[in-house]
């Protein structure tokens, strides 16, 4: 669920086309994990944080690659 949420945040952030929004959203993901680590009774997985950040970056990259593929098909 964390990966799906991070991917969705990346997709929605990519629509804004603003680098400060990219940085803010990524920072908020890290901040949420930091707060979870501080206030949870159990352990917080750093592997889940890394996966969330990778999914976030994939969410940003997906529209870029889609636009690239569509632009190549229109040129042919």
C-alpha cells in the first residue's frame, strides 16, 4: 500500500511540473516515515522508505516516458 500511495503521489506531482513541488512531496514522504519512526511502538522499515521513494520517482518518470514515446510515434 505504501508503494501504491507513493506512486500515486508521484503521478499527481508530475502533473504540477514544478521542481519545488517535487522536492516538497518527496520531503513529506521522508517526514512521514520519520514521524512514524518516532511515534510508533514497533520498528519502521528503512527498506519500505527506499521502496516508497523509488515508487515516487517512478510516478514522476512515467508521464515523462509516456510523452517521449507518444512524441516519437507522432513523428513517424
